[in-house]
C-alpha cells in the first residue's frame, strides 16, 4: 500500500516538531512538506534535524507547493494561519487535520463550509485519552444530571495564547448539551469579589498558565456529600501527535465531510 504524503504546518514550533518526529516514525506515512511562515529563522533547515532525524525535507514557506504534493495537511498553528491553510487545501482538493484552537464562531463556520468539498478532521484536542474523557463527561453529566455543580479546570504552559483552552470549552459544550443547557448562557469564566451564591445551572471555567505544562484538564461534578472528577494530564505533545496521525489515516478513505476525533476513534 502506498504511503500517505503528509504536510506539517508550523513545523519549527513545539507541536510541529512533535508531529514531524511522529510522521517519520510511521511506516504508513511520508513527510512531503514542512511548512512555516515567511521570515521564520528555520527556513531551509532540515525538518527532522531538531530531533537528530535528518529526513531530506527542508522547512519551507511555499504553502501552495507543499500542499500540492501532499495528500493531507496537519495544522497546529493559530486561527488566522489555519484558515489560510484550509483555503489552500480547498484550492488543491487536499484533506486537512485541524488541531488549532481559539477560533471564533464565524471562523468555525468557515471550516465547516470547507468540509463540503474536502475531508476535514477538526477537533479541539487530538489526544486519544482526552477524547475518551469527552465521552465519559457526556455519560457522567447525563447520569449525575441536575444534582451536581460543574466546574472545569485547565492548565497549560506560559506560551498558550487563548483561554479557556479549546479542550475546556469543548468539555463545557458536551456537558451543557447533555444537561439541556446553552453554554453561552450558563458559562462563568471568572470570579472575583462578592459575587453572590453560585447559580445552580452555571458551568464554571478556571484557567492556569505557567511553566511548561503541556495540558491538564479536570471536570468536577460537585454534589452534596461527594465529588466526581474526570482528569486527563498530557505529559508530552506526542499524545496529540499520535492522535493527529490517526486522524490523517482516517481521512485517507474520505472525499469530503467534517469529522472530529469521536469519529476517528469510533466513539459516536
């Protein structure tokens, strides 16, 4: 079976390097392009050199050319860059895995619209363990129902630019849906001073930023006399990379459509 040609966006960044290392170790994949922004100091450098794995693919800012010679692009960048990559994939009819977070509702619609013409996996977290927690959170919310207060706590490294994380927001959406609530109406993102008694329908979010924390998420269902917690801690970006590769393999047989990791992992 021929290998799947993969392009990696943001290839000189922390996540990009983890993705390239994972692609090079996967016998079913071939690194076809390593993409970066114009002006990045690593342009021209061998993409595998960071981890002592020279592969003969130079980091390039030729987005169109890199995508054109690939079967699928994996994007963990920032919203504006990711949308540019989605548009380029549309022009070339190439599949894309989007792991970037921080999109507005309008930007999410743009991605969904693109999936009418190309196959696209869009998920706030590619980690297999985290996506299992998504499923467990849905089950827990339906079982515990109205008798437990819901709080979501997330922690990430000091460089993360959006808060709450896309994963935390997705957990909130899943739980709100299971409880028949509208997250936009019940979410509480900060507390300070004399705020009054907690609303029974509130879903609270707390964000921690510091050091090199890769990613931690806890959903707390706090009842009277007991507390149920679901926690997932990622100690390495390799967990996200491996999930993204599973998503790339999943798209190999798809022509168009919008999918997420629940589809990839068969958790629907």
